[in-house]
């Protein structure tokens, strides 16, 4: 579910729960039991994308399993940074 504000999230969540109460009460009860924990991904996702946009996280595409030709060199943490 997408929303621009917290108030809109609450409104859409109520509508979503009302819809599922009619279709399957067990699903609605499970969603209500999860409560706020179920919808915490919205802020975590926005934070993740903000970090990616700032360049603090770099995503790489990896094609299957790859092995290194040589074992990695063990460096102290200070030297690696």
C-alpha cells in the first residue's frame, strides 16, 4: 500500500482490514494482531532508498555463485578502512 502521509496510511489500513473482515475473518484477525509491526517496512524502505541515493549503499548484480581466484588478504579493521 502506498501513501504520502501517516494519516493516509491509517485510513488505507482501516479500509484494507474492513475488506478482509468480509472475505476471511481469520486473515483480518491475524493482520490486526500484527498491528504496527506489520507496517514498519514503509519507513525502513524509504530509509534504505535514501541511503542508496546518497551513495552510502552500493548494490551490485551478482551472477550466481562466484569464487575468488586467490583467498582474500586478512587485514586489520583499521587498515581495511
